[in-house]
């Protein structure tokens, strides 16, 4: 495992036995273990290899400085686009020395937070929420998330999503917000922008092509949405990447 600092270790490798993307958290007396699978079939981004496995170890003493406790959620779960993006950035990181250590530490902390954010809804134990308490309904919401991520280049509307996962619009909106702590619109927008930035950084498509790949028929609408999200236009972003 790669030594990040005295509290954190990281390793990743190509693993052909991984059949789907997932996150799993385990604990022992002294450490938190984050285990990830990243597979091309359900990853939003292009992978050099078809599948990777990540092992992250964090010493519990690292968290003692916060003078607080956290009951970790250990349920195995699917991973969101943000998590996929961070794992891919770790794979592609070519930094060295202190810069690499700071980069990896920040990403490990993000991944730990994100693993809990994705499961926070299970901590609520809301007796009145049938969406959360009914496994079939939770599955519908997760299907909706998967459908969105696989169709970012299309005209995604709530009626279209609801029809494809077999539920009604009001139930879908309510359940999605409760399950992911995010509206469907915000989730679509976030993932479109993350994918657009990745495509810009990859450099294999021009801005017009990228706009269509993330579901925009108008270049001006895409440019405005990108600037609203990142604070910089895609043209300015592309220029900064060329000069960096």
C-alpha cells in the first residue's frame, strides 16, 4: 500500500474479477477500511482498464482531533458520479512528493465523507417515509439514478424518468430527494457538468461535441450552464488547460 501520511494508506490495481462499481466500508479496532470497485460497464467515465479495485486504510486516531464520534454506515452501496470522478483522478494522478500526498489525503477524506453522505438517509430511520422503508421503492429510486447516468446525452425529464423506472412523478421526486438529498434537476445538472469538465480535460472532443454529449442542443445554453456551475466558461476552461 502507498503511504500517504501516518494515518492513511492507499492501494489500487486492475482487477478483472470486479463485475460492478461499489463502495464498502469495514472497521476493526484501529482502522477504517474503504473498499471500492470501479467497473467500465457502470462508470460514467472512460477507463484505461475495464475494472479497478481500491483499498484505503484510515487510522481511527486521525478522527480524534475532531472531538466527536461518528457511527459509520457499513452497508455495501453503489457509487455516485462524484465518487467515480475522484477514483479516476487518483488513477490519473502523476504528482510526486508533498503535492501527491496532499492530493491523495484530500481525495481520501472526500471519499470517506461521500461514502457516508450516500448512506445518510439510512440513519434517519424515518417511520413515516414509505419510500425509504420499502425495499422495492428504494430500488425504483436507484434505478432512476442509474437511468439518468446512462442517458445524460438525452432530453431527461421527470415524466420520462418516471416512465422508464415504473413509478409516478410525485413519488419519484419525493423519493429521489429523500434518498440522495438532492433534487433530480440538481443531480442531472451536477453530473452533466462533471462529465463535461472531464471531456474537456480529456481533450478528445470540441466544445460543441461536448455540449451534445451532455444533453445540450444549444451551445450557448451549455456555455452558460457550465459558467454558472464552475465560474468559468468552457472556452476559458479549454484555454487554461492548453496553457497549463
